[in-house]
C-alpha cells in the first residue's frame, strides 16, 4: 500500500485524514475532489506547497468514469478511500439536493468500484456514517444491526454500502461507520462549527426542538486514526463502527461550548434560541465500538480537551471560516433554513 486515492479530500474528514496519513506514513496521496460547496482547496494549500512530491490534487467528479480511470492509471493507485459525499441532512430533503446526493453518494460510489475492479485496486475503504442505523432509544447498534435510515442522506449512504458489499468478491473492501465528527476545518453548517462561528459573529444559536437529541461525538483526528488502523488491520469484507462513546444532549453540548467561550449562565441563555425541529429528526444515535476495540484500536483523546481545542481553532482561524460564511451559497442556505423556515433572529 503505497499510492492512495482519497476522494473528497478537500472536505472536513478527508482533509484531516490526508494530513494524518502524510504525517504518519510514507504514502503518495492523490486527492480527487469536485470542489462543491463544502470542498475547500485552501485546507491543503500548505501541503501542496511544501510536500508536493507526496501529494497531488485533481479536480473532478467521482461520477465521471474517465477522470477516475485517468487518476488511477497515471498514479499507479493501489488503494482507494472514498470520503466523497453530499452530507447535509436539511438540504437532502429538498428535491434538487436529494438528486445531487443520490448521484454522488450512490452513482459515484458505483463508478469508483467498477474502475477499481478494472484497475486491480488492492483495497477499497468506504467511509459511511452511524446515521444509516437510524435512531435508538436504549442500547447501541452493532455492525450487524438492521439499517433504518430516516432521511435521504442516510438512505443514500446505506445504498452506497450495499453496492460496496456487492463487490466483496472482486475487491478487498472495508466499511467504516463513524459517529458525529467535530474538529478543525469543518464546514460551518454543522452543529458545533455553526454554534462557535455564530457566537463569534454575534448571532443566536439555533437549537432544534427541545435540544434533547443525543449524539455520540468523535474528534476528527480520532476518526482519522481509526480509519488508518482499519486500513492496515481490518478484515476484508467487514464493517467497523467508530465511536468514542461521548454521548451528549445537544443542549448540554451548547452550554458547554458557551462556557468554554467564557459566557456566563445569563449570557448563555440569551444566546440560545429554540427553533422549529427538523423533519424526521432522529432522537438518539448510539453505536457499539466493541468490534474495533477487540481488533486492537485504542481510544486516545479526551472529549472535553478536544472540544476546547476545537473552539480555540475556530477562534484563531477566523479568516478560514469567514471566507466561507461570506459566500452567497452559505448565506442563502443559512437564511433559508434558519431565518425563513425557523425564525432565527
């Protein structure tokens, strides 16, 4: 395993994974990214400038078989890690966005697999999500639990998994399902990054419904470490849940972050605005990581320390996220989903 194709490498988890792998292994990494709204080439600009021989960027769509084939052949790729995905749950409920995510998440995965097969790729790792399981009131989902996705995004990721598994006789495939990631370079539409940046620009923090929804939070570098571990140690044809068992209610997490940002109780309550809940909003996500732990992966970080680290990153990198929030597509999305539909002030 020397030459790795990372698809969607200019996105949040892809960016962090490329940095992690280049810092820990003598890989040659090729990044194929379409650079849609959440893809940001600036994330890896330093790597392009300083370690170019080990890193190459191609702008292209994974649905385009010609560009995929070209990249695989020109770079003698032996391993593919597929991060490329349309991932916004709210947007996925719109017809036009639903079409985009089905095209990228399902058709794009199919194209990658077929070209991987024809080019004798050694390993294919599909990055998926705990959302394919749906919500659970008690206990935690295991890898063999039935899937019950509740929105177009998670349904498209579940369908992509089916397609990946169908190639298990032809390719050495692996699938990871991770819990909610957070950390540096996350597009500021996601819960934690939106919350921090809203406070920094003086906006209210939108809390869906009663804020009692529970998510299991995973620092992105821990996910990158797990992905790398699975790539080297995972059994082919297997699925692995990746989590740190950091389950928190959204409202608890909101108050914790505001505390980290120096807000007292009165300021915290004045910044929180409860808004209309998301349609079909899952109440609780929880996945069992026993299989990965038994494989030998060791959890490394402390949740509250990485949360503080993340808050500081956004405070110290205003230029990065301000450029994104100033773009028309971000303002349009923010106004539609929070101001117009949910009455955020």
